[in-house]
C-alpha cells in the first residue's frame, strides 16, 4: 500500500515538473518530471522508491541549464 501512495505522490509532483519544464522550455525539470512519473513502475522497494524520488526532485534545484 505504501508503494502505491508514494508512487502517486511522486507521479503528481513529476507531472508538475513536466508541465513547468514544458511551459518554460527547460530540459532539466521536463526530464525529471518524466522520470518521476515513470520510475515507480520499475521500483518495488519502499526505501529505494523514496530515495530515488527525493533525488529526482532535488536535481532541478541543483542543476540549472
């Protein structure tokens, strides 16, 4: 159940990143948004799911192109 809720949360945040990146023409938030929406389908462990999700959410903050 926790994987489902974490996946929904990261997918929703990823959709926000995707829309922002598409509207601004920024590649980093766009690609991180797609990554956040897709990766929960391939990760089954909760700790790994949260770790990858937090990492993908932090990348646009530190990488400015």
